[in-house]
């Protein structure tokens, strides 16, 4: 089975039977896959529409993200 098939099976189990420890053990690295996907989507959105956002807003967002990162450690 491919990792995609395993992931889809786990998501089916979770959606139809609730979130159980057994369902989460089926896909090792599920969090990594989700994180990678969100980073790719966010990067794509930033690449394609980033030039439409005013420079002051981009600077503010980067400062807020940096501050939140420092606070969370």
C-alpha cells in the first residue's frame, strides 16, 4: 500500500468511527504530512498573491509571526 492509500484509509476511519488511538496509529507521520501540505499551500498562496498585499501589511505579519514564535519558544 502506498502512503497516500494508508492516509486515506486512516482519514476514512477517523471520520466514520471517531478519533481513536487505533485510527491514528495507522498513519505514521500524519502530522508531518499535514504540516507539509499546509506549508506548500501557504507558500503557493504567498507566491501567487503576495504582490497584491501592501508592503506594510507583509512587514506587520512577519513581525507578529516572529513575536509569536519568540513567546512560544
